C-alpha cells in the first residue's frame, strides 16, 4: 500500500491534531506509511491582524496554504481545526472525514477562582474570537474585550504577567489536546497556576468547534477511501448540520455565530445565536429533527432566524 503525505500547521495544537490523525490511520491501517509536512499560514504570520474588527475576513486565514498544497498535489490530506475551515471550499477539494469530537465548551481562565458572573464590573477579558467577544459583551456589557492572539502558552504567560487583565477565554478541546488538565477549576501549567471554569452554560461554541477536519482532493478515490475508514459517524452527522448552516451564512468562519448541536439517538437538536450590527440584540433560533437529514434541520433553523 502506498503511503500518504499529511499537511498541518506548525503550532503545538496543530501538531497534536496531526498526531491524533496519524494514530487513527495507524490503527485502521497498520502498514500505511504517513509522511508529514508542516506549513506556516497567513494567520500564523500576521499576528497583528485585528480579528475582532473583522480585518482580513476569516476565510482561509489558517487554511489556504494547506489547500494550495492539496491542489498542487504535494500533500494528500490536510488536517485542520474544523472551526477554521470555511464553509465553501476551493473547487476540487472537500471535507473527507472528521475525527471524534472533543468537548465543545469555551473555558474562562483566570488567576483567581472567579466564575463568569463573579468577574468584577469593568473587568478586562482577552480573546481573538469575535463570536466569544459578542456573546460576552451581550451577557456582560460592563466587561471590556481585548484582542489576544498567540498560542495557548503565550496567552497564559500574558495573563500571568498582566495583572490588570482579569481573564482569557480558550477552547476546552484545544486545552485537552495539549495535555492541560484541571480539577475543581485548579489549572497547573508550565506558565503558572490558574483557574479554569467552563462557559458551556453561557456561550454557544463555534461551528465545528472541537472537531478535527481532514480535507482532501474530491476525486482522489484512494485517499478518500482510506479517510472514510477513520471517519467518526456521530461527529459527521452533527458537522453536516453545522456546515450547512455555515454555507447558508455565506461560508464565513469568522462570523459572530454560535451553534450547539446535540445528537441523541435518531434525533438531532440545534441551537443558534447570530450577532449583527453592534448594539442590536442577537437573533436566536433552535430546532430538532431527524439525524438522517442534518442539512434539513440546519435549513429550518436558519429560516427561523430570518
């Protein structure tokens, strides 16, 4: 069996996700050779982009270089955080498979043991996500949102050193995949000791949050057959609904939209919150439908947001 060439970004989280992909392939195909190539994307290079102001959009910011390599045939599959993948992919490429989804919650990281509601009035919160920023400002308009970029370690060091910032918000999936763990909110890291509190009850996650996306050439039958063997079907079902909603929202992965999709037996449930002009209340919708028709559910929920 000929091997595969896997492409990934070079961040610690991206490498961890590539390793999960390699492990899944090794389990399904023990004799398959997998080579890895690392790429630096525009999003990795341009740390000065103001993502909270929508600068540079968001389409392809962390994916274009890998997609160019796929189209050129220099790699066979690209590993992404699904929440970074635009809803509309370049011609000739498709989402071939997803790995089992990790927890989708956002996590509030603070120096002191503080819940979201216990954050001091006028407090400062760091994030690079416009989705998180708009939900936080809607729930707590007294808080100030500051744009924080960089990998997890960089952000934790900044939080440790900048005592006038009260907390940052990160994805639980990324923290878990990097090996961070916490109990009773106590989070011990190489960067210092912090407290971690789930925001699952307050914030809806991003489209695709917690899922690892495997992108390939649509007509590459050999690669697609290999990837189909490691596709996680329950995650695939929820992702189909979320990706259809993303397509209906013009495919932009930087929109201030939160979505939670739950699969229970043969029933799929979806809740959505979408922000428009700053100062206006968000649009919200929810619905339930058959797990066999996830796109239909997304279309129905989208229609209720009009």
